[in-house]
């Protein structure tokens, strides 16, 4: 299980945290001619070697590099505006399946760890990494089905403020769930409602209100689910 968790951490770091929008656009523009594609796949391979840190698992990092390169190249050539969301989901699913297969191929999936702290840290790190940029990007891709105009959004806010607010919210909710402070989740949702939905009611824009409401519920729901899964795993 530890190998699987480590490889998942590598995936979320490499695909979301360490990949900028500018980097991704370079891949989309030049495809196989872009060195960004190869660097991206190489990052996954190197991170796999770094986190596993065992010579006997050298082939895992190599296979991660090769399969990631092939899957991403396929997505770049088949991606269109119409299938962008579905292809993104299939791309992520393909990477996860490869990771699961590689972890399962190892004869001893579970390392014998005497220190209980290490058994706690890896799942915790996976949850924290997943709840930051990966969820933010997943929600961004999901919301491409709806377009908001300048008339909908009104006055421009701080650049990337919504993304950072969402990440902080999810990390706080995760912390509240794993420490059994469920009432704090309700307080956080109430506080956001007071500040955010007060402005929305003044704007009297139903489209924007529904957009923000769906995003908030999805973000909170994912954070709560990850928190409960983590608690169940550690029992």
C-alpha cells in the first residue's frame, strides 16, 4: 500500500502542483515537438525514483516515464473543446490504472515499518497534496461546461484568489474532519455564506450564484470525503 500511496503522491505533484498553465499550453501547442512534454514525463519518472528510493524498483520510474509520455501525447492529439472534460478524466484514469498495476506487480507491496509515524505521514501527505492544486484543476476543468462573461462576474477580484481560497478551505475542512471537529466545518460554511453569498444576493445574478454554489458544494464535499477516507484508513 505504501508504494501505491507514494506513486499517487508523485502523480498529483507532477500533474498538478509542478505543472503551470504556461507549461501546459506549450505542450498543447507543440505536442510531440515540445520539450515540455518530455520534461513533464521525466519529472514523474524522477520523482518516482526519489520517493521509492530502492534500486530494485528502478523499472517503476522508467515505466512511469514511458507510460506517462504516451498517455499525455495521446491526449494532446485527440483533445478538442468538445471532449476536453471527458478526455481529461480518461487521461487521469489511465495514469491511475498504470500506477495501481505497477504497485500490484511488486511482490511485497507493504513495507515493514516499525515507526507508526511514517505510516501516518504518507497517507496524510497524499490527502494534503490532492486537496490543493489537483482538486482546484479538476473543478476548473469541470466548470468549462459553463462560461461566465464579464457581466456575470462583475468587478474583477484578486488574481487566482478563488483558487487559493478553495485550497485553504479544503485543507481546513480536512483538518477539522480528521480531528473530529465537525461543527467547525459548519462554521466555515456559514462564514463563507455570509461573505460570499451576501455579495451574490446584491448582484442579483442567478447564473453566477449557481456557479459559485455548485463549486462550493463540490469543494466542501470532496474535502469531507477525503477526510473521512483518511480517518477510516488510519483506524
